[in-house]
């Protein structure tokens, strides 16, 4: 995968952000990896290009924060998208 620019932690907002819009595919892939039972270290390596062995704290923070935002998208963000359509 070509690694799109990402922040270590996505912006937190009660509204859909431009970052969310730009990273929807990433969020979906994180959710799919979790559903499939993939090891988070493998997911962060594939999706973000971060080696969890070399940067364990950063890798964990990036994975955890983006997965949390992906879950937020499922619960709240997609409703905002649907209202816009």
C-alpha cells in the first residue's frame, strides 16, 4: 500500500473532519483487520509503514488512536455523511 500522510493521532472532533474524509479507506482497513483478528503490529506495519519493533510506543499510539476514530466513524461519522448525501 502507498502510505498516505497521516498524523500520529487523528484530530478529535464531534464533527466529521477533512482528515476523516481523507482517511476513510484507512479506517475501513483498520476495522477489517480487527474483525479478521489480525495482530495490531502487522496492521500498523502494513497500513502506516511503522515497525512496532523499532517504535513500539508510537506504533501503538497510532494504531489505537486511528482505530478509535474508525469506530467513531461507524457510530457517528457515517451518519453525518449520509445527511450530506
